[in-house]
C-alpha cells in the first residue's frame, strides 16, 4: 500500500512559510519516501473538503520557486474547527492513506495539531508541527520562522522612513506595525538605530500599558530636543484598563472595527500638541514582502520543515520542530523537538528584560537577541548634513 | 576667481533624488570643472542660511553611495519662500561666487527655479532644473525621475499583498497610496496584475470623482464573484462636490487633519456591506524604499542630473532637464530641455486615455506606458491552488 504525507498550512502567511514547505518536501524525497507528497489546499478546511495538491510530482526546479514565493503557495485557513471536525479529518486521512501530517502555523495551529494527533493516535498516523508566525509568540522555542523576515521588514521600513523624516523634515511620524498582543515586531524597529539616540525614538508595545499623557509628554520633549520624532507602535496597544487605544470605528453585535492606532495617535499629536504629524501602516505587507526576506529566517524555515518531516517519518507524533539559542554572537541555534502540548494556544510575550523600564523602548539585550534573526544592520548611507 | 556650482533639493525625497545629485556632481567633474561643488543643506532654506556641504571633495567611491541612499543626502526643504527671499538668495550666491545653481524638485521647486533665474539673470548666474517627483505631475515631460521607483514600490506591494489576501483569504483589502491630486501612483498598481481580471480589482484615483455608493456596489459584486477583493485608492480621493472622502478628524483654524481614506473605506465596507475588510497604508515608505528602486528610474535620474549640469555650465538658464518618450516597446526616451516657465506650478493629471470609462480602473494603454519606468512585471511564483 502506497502511503502519503500531507502538509497543512494554518493562520496568516509569512515570507518563509513556503520555505518550510520546500524543506519538508525536499527532506521527504531525500529519505527516499516512495508515497505521494500532498499539500492541503487552504489548510484544515481543505482537508475537510479533501482538496489536496500533489507537490511530490513537481521538479526540484519548480519546488525551489517556493523559496521566493510570498504568501502560501497552497493557501491557508483561518476557519475555526469544531470538535467533531477532528474525527472527520482522521477518517479522511485514513481514506487517503496518509501516514504523516505536518501542520505549519502558530499557537492556534499547534492547538489543532495536538487535537488531531490525539484522534489519530490509534490510526498510526503521525501529526507533527512546523512553527510559523510573524508575531513570534509561540512558547518554549527561541523564535519561530517568519519572525526574522517580518522583523527585517520593520527594521528596513523604519530605517528608511527615519531618513526621509530627517531630510524633509516631517516632525512626528508614527509607524504602526502588526502585533495584537505581543510586541516582538514593533520591538524589531530598534534594529534600525544607527547610533544611540537615533530613530526610532520611541517604541510602544502591548506588553506595557499605554498612557496617552505620558506618550504626549515623550513626543513633546523629543520634538523640542531633536525636531523630528519617529514613533513605532504595535497595532494592539492597550490602555491601563485593557481597552484599545484607538476607539472602535464601528460596533454592531459581534462585529467590531477598531480604528488604526497610528492614525489615532497622529491626530492626538496634532490636536493636543499642535505639532505636524502623520502615520504610516505598512500592514500585512510586512508578512509577505520578499524584498525583506531574511536569509537566516529562510534557511531556518527550510530546516524546520525538514526536521518535522524527519520526526513524522520516524513515527514521532505530537511534536513541533523548534530552535534553541546557543549563542547570539556568533549566532547559533540547535534543533529541538517540543511536545506540542507545551505550545498549544500558549502566547509568549516580550519578557521584562527586553523592555525598557519607562515602557517606551526596548533594551540592548533585545537588540542583540533580534539582530541575527533579521540579519539586518542599517547600511552605511551617504550623508552630507 | 574660483567659481562654484550649487545643487538645491526641494520638496519630498524620492528613491532616486540622490542619484540625480550623483549625476550632476559626476558630470560637473567630467567636464573638468575646477570650482567647488556644493549642496545646500535643507534646500532653499539652507541657501538663505548659507549652509553648504562640499560635495566636490568626496571620492568617487563615496559619491557612488548616493545611488543607494534613500531620502535626501543633503536634506530638502518645504519652507515656502517669500518674494524678497529670491533677491537675498541672489546676493548670497554672488557672495559665494556661485556660477550655476541646479534645483531638483517638482512643480513648486520649478516655480522657485523660475523666480530665482529671473533675479539672477543680470548676475550671470545660471539656474537650471532637475525634475523629481513621485507624483509624476510635472507638465511637458514624459515622466519625472522618482516616479518609476515609487510606481515599482506600489506594484510590488500590491502584487504581494494580493497573494496574501488570496491565500488567507482576507475578503476586502484596501491599499491607500500617496497622491493628493494626481493618481499616477495608484494607477501603477495595475502593473501587479498577472492576468485579466487579476488583482488589484479596483483602482480609484483623484481624477475621477469618487461615488461611495458606486464603490460599495463595485466591491459587493466582486466579492460575490471572486471572494477576495483588492482595492487601491489614492490618498486624495474626492467626492463629486470636491470634498475629501475621509472626513477631517481635526480642524482648528488653518490646521486640518483628514482621516485616512483607506481606513474610512474599510469601515464603510464593514458597516454597510457586512464584509470583513482592512486597510493598509505603506505611506511615505513608497518614496524612500531602496528595495523598490527601479534600475531604469535610477539611470534616468543620473542622466537628468548630468543634463541639467551640462546646460548650466554651458550658460543656459531657466531650463529644466527632461525626457521625451520615443517608444514604449522597446522603451526609449530622448533628452530634452524645457523652458521652466512651462512647468512652474503646472500640475499634470492622468489623461482620460489612461482612465477606464467606469472610473474604477486604468487602461492597458496606461500599463504599457508605465511598465518600462517601474521595470516591473510580477514574478512567476509557485502556486499549487
């Protein structure tokens, strides 16, 4: 009986989710696996609809294009699963003679991975996880593939915007970056700093309760001192009472649409301080911009795909591939396998050691930890002023 | 008597304004010019304050870094000039023995160029213009340096976001791009299209009055047909009565802060159609992102700097360097000199031939015109669904 392996993508794409897919397929082939290699079209929803793409029959050259392809080349899914869906999936996997399932995603996907593993245990089907998130909020591991490229995107963006702001000058520029609960991405903007006291001048993350009055006094003081001020904020900033900083623009039943926090804060600077301000929101481009793909991130994504494939083909189930940091300088990580129960729906936030006591910046310790992942140092630009 | 040449930047930076600076300095040297080569620090304001950077003493290697440097390496200025400032500038130029001034900028800067030329005529000082704008709204010439790179940025961004939106899917994604009165940049998003009917699905520019009800019916129809919809809007969209689409968030005396049109329209889609929507606003990064620098734009920026330097050193005054299109396929332009009076404060909008009759797209004619400037065609990505 010919048995197959199936890769399933969950949650939002990253710049390297397809690199993990490549790593999984390549490693499966390298091991001389004789069965089919499938990708579920649009994640777990695709499994339930029995929509599978045949990846194994692609040429090595065609597969290598995955490394440079943004978004997810097999689609992904955000549809929440019901309890009964897991049993149905197990039946479908059996029917298609699938021996191993690799689920690529973040906390939510690892939760699904653990649940599917439980129902598949008696069927002899292995279910393993490949970590993936731009938010870097998966527990236990040092970092997740996808974060390094998104961090590089933020650093590149803020570095170049800061030069623009200084050249023009614009006064106050607020850059809003993704991150609802965890500030890892906003924190990465610190990599853009050329020197102490350089831009970005202020970094606000959801881990520190946001105080509007303190923000205004921070901006006002820096504007008086430097002229132009670059502020980076996580989209998910919260007030001390836990409410969102930007008031909701629309609420109706369960539907709710919050305003953009960057836009809200720019308005605040203008109306309260009388200083010219504007906001930028590069948004979801931060997770699919191939020009910002970190080479380190890409290589690690390939390795995590291969590691999970190895584990599954060796008959392991309920483990997620991961990386443990050995050293930041020189940068080195070792591979590890994490029991998926340890990361299911667990949300890892920035630790206190990475946050400045004033709550408006990150520490040098964070920068030293982050820089090798993004593989980003601001270039040595020409300047005559 | 040692005479000097001075380069002055005006208005917002582009990804290639420093390439024009490089072209002007290199050409001036190539001609064996023996005097000093200055850059005014922070534009005309820097001239009035007599703040000059010595560019001529830089090594060729150091100068070449200008080609890869975002923003303006000598700063730029947006300070409006008073009538008496021109006479003062002429005095300062005489005092510093400046024989030729090159002013790099858009319509506003060309206006200043024409006025300065008038007061400098009797002093034997040449004043010439180098075109520069991401908005592409300078008259007479085929296009201005800066536009091609900003167009490439928009095309790259929308191409990658469209893949993300399709992979997830997100439903309705609205990308707001720069452009207050002219829609050249929003129009460039059409370069991201892979096939007829591909994303972006709708493009709205300020040249066509924006009708919210028509917009909602366009989005609703496409959502029903395709599932996910990518919309590109110029920040300066206007209603039929000329008012802004996004209501002002703050008005006090002369200060006014409009909301983001993308954010406003996403809210409208959610509240009126009940469809999930979000908005992105890459904003000013679009004019300083070096990863999106168009090689064609960069080379033309160098040429325009050199052409203006040649004209000024030959004793011409009151002319702006420019390009006239000879052919789009293969792409070819010839250099031209335009009397600056023809472009002073003139604002060139998208012509009717580039706009679809329905007012929600651009024509193939526009795409054929624009593609060689951005030097962008969507890559052949891997896709298994």
